[in-house]
């Protein structure tokens, strides 16, 4: 049965914004009454006031989380019981899909069709998948001598601090909530001040699903206030952070200054997309990189922003990419058919335009885009931009732009391609395009990245881990490996008396 397409503009006008924190199962204002005004990047409209959480609010949230953990209201439940609650949570997310999609789009500017089809769907799928995993992850018995029995068990850590970015607010939250809650932990979530709305709504939906009060708390606020207080808190056992490498360094520093809490950083990227001249379908490769680069306005840590193309096919490749770029011209995010939306705020707009100017000044050539767009709307939009003639030492090739800006770099040999791809401080993802199976395997093994795609990009599944090498971070989100971040391994060694009973 086909359902009518919602009137997204009407839905946006009707949505109710509650910017108060969720602590101990209750909506509460900041302890000191502070708040900040949240506007939408799509047109500058005022969305409402958001609680400006600080140290006192983090203290309250951590105390609620610790109390919930200590009395076993969640950690003490049987795995099958936790599974049912998390399954209901996933169902609640889907039941509120239109509301969540509108909130996500109003908050950070992405097209509502993708907020619905990608972000909401992925968040629900993640929670449901970890719900199913709860009672299917087994402990171990070590191969000890007959005189001992050694049990290796996983236990929840306790209180997890989760700090998530503004580009995929629901998905990033779910990647942390799924395994952390499934393992029996309590969570304090600090969403980005640029996109706090869906996190707050998720906390309400979790309570409606039966998650006990205090198990999942959300404190909105600024990174240097609420985020820093959470990372420094002496009663937080681990931090799961997704964001910039600059702030990731601070997270490690905060752990050292406090209780040496574990810190799992998923940071930036400057992913290499390597196209060899033996790949026959150059058009597919070019269209794939355009779609992946300009998706979510280029505000993706794994965006294939460094495109390395063999010199023999570079001109044809550039022609196709330049022709594809205008198809992603930003449109009205609430229209239901825009391919690209608004950048998250004015600061990000200035940052992206600054990188475009830097590319020009260093001698790279703009072959598509290169300017602000939809300036009459009051929102923050940039044309999908493609640079040719880029060298790997240019600023646009070295630094994460987090906007719709692609750099195309030529190479002449396989060895040069591998060198250029690895010549980066990041190592999140990469892609190899070749019809030679030996070359594809050979190059993939040499690339220093957490995920290497072959003859595709961005194909994905919750069953595989996500994370990077080098300054792209440590630890892995998604898959069963994510449980490693939110559990402690305990060895229980039992001596067995060799004497036989009568």
C-alpha cells in the first residue's frame, strides 16, 4: 500500500520543539536556567531555546546514570528482557519517523528525504540489531589444566559518556547507544549544540519503550561546557566520541587529567578514491564518487574527497564528474526531492568557502561549482565543487573540509597511487577501482585505512566495523566489535580440588 508523501513544510510548521535536557527520566531546564537560541540552517528560522547544560547538569545526569547502574534496574535484567525493551525502542523510532526526519532536517539542514530514508531508518536498524545481539554473544572458558576452570566474562563498564557530532546526529547516537545499552550500561549523551533535537526526542522514545529512568540521559550544551565536564567527570567509565581530530585530542587529555577513563575516538578523514586505467566503466566510477562526495552536503567524515585518477583516464573522468556535479545543486531541504541541502551553520559556510578560495590561490582549477548558493533564502548553501590540477600537498588535499569540495589528483603508476593515498594523517576509508583482481587485492592490502572499498563506495552494513587508522581514531563502531568498547573482560579462576569424592 502506497502512503501519501507528507507535506514536509506543514510538518515543519507543526513540529513542537522541547529543548530541555532529559535527566533521570524527566525533562528539565539547565540547573542555572541558561539556554541558547537554536536556528535552522535551511533559512535562519528560530526553532526554539535549548538548555545550555553545564557541569551541574552533567553531575546530575551522571548521578542518575550511576544510580540506575548500581541498583541493577537495567544492568541486572536478563539479556532477553533487555532485548525486548530495545526492540520496542527501535519500533518507537520508526513510529515517530516523520517527526524525527523533520527535526533532523530543521536542525542540521540535510534533505528530509534522506533524513527519513537514511538517518531514521539506520538509527532504528542499529538499535534493533544490537537488541538481537544481546542474548547471542557468548562468554568463554579458557583451555586451562584440569586443576582449574577459568571463566572469561564480559561485564558492562557502568556509566558511558557519549559525545556525537552534528552531521549524522541520530545515526551516531544509535551507534553508541546500541552496544552500550545492550551490554547493560547507563549512558549520558551530549549531542552537538548544532543538532540536539533528535537526541532529546530519542530519550523520550526510549522511556516510552520501557527503558528505566536514569539509564539514558541527554544533556545538550556546548562542547567546552557540557562536553568537557562529561569527559572530565570522575564517575564516567568511558567516553565514546565522534567528531574532529582536534577535539579528539582534547578527549584524551581530559581522560589523563581525570580518572584515566577509556576514550574511543572516531575522528576525521580525507579518504582516497583511487581509479586505475584498467577499470573499464569509468562513468560508473565517476558517478559513484560524485554521489558519495556530495551526499549530506559533503559533511561526512568518510567522504571521498581525494580522488586519485590515472593520467590516461583523468580527462574523461573529470568531464563526467564536472557534468554530474550540478545535479547535486542544493535545493529546499523540505521539498522532498532535493539532492543536497544546507551546511549546518554560517561558520561552516565560511569554512568551506575559505577552503575553496585556498584551492584557487594554490593553483588548483575549479571545473564545477565554487560559490555560495541560495543566498536569498537566509540559509547556508554551497555549490558542489570539483577541483582539477590538485597536488597532494595543497591545503584542500591535506585538511578535512567537511563540505561539498572534491580534489582530483593525477597519478602515473600503481606505486605512486599507493604513496599518494597513504600520504595523509588520516586513515578512515579508501576505495580501489580496478578490473585486475590481483591489483585490487594488492593495493587494498597496502592502503592504511579502516575500510577499503573495491569497485564501489559506501556500500555498508551494521554487521561490519567502522573506524580508522592513524589520526582517524581508535576503536570501532558497528558490528559485534563495538561491544569491546563498552564492556570489561573479567577472568574468574576457579581451582578444582584433585581429590576424588568417596
